C-alpha cells in the first residue's frame, strides 16, 4: 500500500498490473504509459508489461 493525498482515504493499493492489447484503441490507453513509467522507476512488478 502507498500513502496518498486523496482526501477520503489514507492509502491506496493496486493488485493488478499490465493489460492485454485487444484493439487499436488500446494504443491510447493510460495503462501502457503507466506501466512503462513505473518500470522506469525500478518497479519490477511492471517489467515487460504493455
């Protein structure tokens, strides 16, 4: 879990990582950019994900 500045909670948790590309529309999805960003920050959970 990670601390957050969201006013209605103290911490957040994301149990899911990555996605499966299904259509051309997936190119515009935030999940691919987020996985690349988190991998770049050294988070092994996101290594090699799209």
